[in-house]
């Protein structure tokens, strides 16, 4: 194996259909520190954008200790990464190193 330095610590789901607390609980129990997703309810995105709460700490279940809560964020551009983070063959962005 590659050891601890290769263990993923952030989950990224671009197009999930719903966000169950079980998913957050599983990510937290696998040792993930964060979870980001692109799809959310339109009204939820509008409200969170206005309130500046697109990032949050998700307590997936009361059974987990606070160290297993999951830092969570809704990606600002839905399916797309930030500028200069294009990794598609059709992009001209420099390689991400």
C-alpha cells in the first residue's frame, strides 16, 4: 500500500441525487475530514448563498463523536471546478501539479 499519505481525506460527489445522513456517516467513519457536492435543491442553494452558509459541519448522527462530524460544502459552480482547474481534454488550462 501507499501508506497514510495516500489515504483519501476528502469526498467529492459532483452529481448525487440526494444527500442522506448515512452517506455523511459512512464518510466520517472512513476517516474523511470533508465532503463536497455539486447538486443540491435550488431553493437550498439560493438560501445558503444569501446566508453565506454553503459550507457547514455536518453532524451525520448523534451516535458519532464530534471528531467524526464532517466538514461539508456545496460547490459554487455545480459540475465545474474553479477557474484554471479544468482537467478535461477540451480545456487549455495548464496541468495541475
